[in-house]
C-alpha cells in the first residue's frame, strides 16, 4: 500500500530427511522371537503399528518383512524393509529295536530327522546302544541349519515271572507229585 515496501528477514531451516536403519537377525528358527532395533530418527513407525525403537516379533514361515519409517524434526525417512527368513525346525524322532526288554539287556536307539544329534547320555552319534536296568526315558536333540527340536523314548523293563514250585521235592523213581 502507498507504494512502500518493507523487508522482513525470515530464517527457514531445512531439516535433512532422516535415514532409517535396522539392526537384527535376517534368519530365525520357526517359533522363536527376534528383536529388531531401529536408528536414524527420534521416533519410529513400524509396519506392525509399533512406535518404539525396538520391535520384538515372532515371524511365521517362510518369511516375514517388517517396514520402518524413522521420524526426526517432523520429517520422515523413506520406508526401509527388513526381510526375515524363517527356517523350519527338524522333525526329530527316536526308534528303538525294542521298547520293552529284560533288565540288563542292550537296546539300540536311533535318532532321525536332523543333521546332528545330542543324546541325554552325552553321545553325539545318530545311533546309541544302552544297557537298561530299569524303566528309563532317553531324549535326543537334533539340529539342522542351527534350528533344534527334541524327542524322547521310554524303554520299559519286563518283570520276569515268579516261579513257584510246590509239592514234594523228593520223589522216588516212578512217583508223581
């Protein structure tokens, strides 16, 4: 108005866009939890709806992808995707040559379904041979690609029959009891 002008200095701050970063595992065994840690912002928004700097999840097979947006000074980062591959646990089983034996007999136990084994006896072979004196349960943990599961097998001891002899213990030739 009136042909007059006035300059007012204005300071404009241009904030850089935050760069989202995630630390955490890229693989997990099925059924296990993982924690992902975000950085690059002052607050966060995960695809799960969580808003904290850490995210604890239990991914489902075969894989899961989590997306993070880092926020700082009102600016949002580009979305960052983090893919987690879920590895199957081995299906471990134990077979026994016999599940019922007489006391003192040997039994061969064989584990199946994994690449390596650790028995409750401390042995690490696929097949073990044990002497059974009373009912006992053996367990084995099988591992494949870092994922483990366990199985058990109970071996029963057969109680020998009690033999009772009655009647005369002394006989003459030709006599019956």
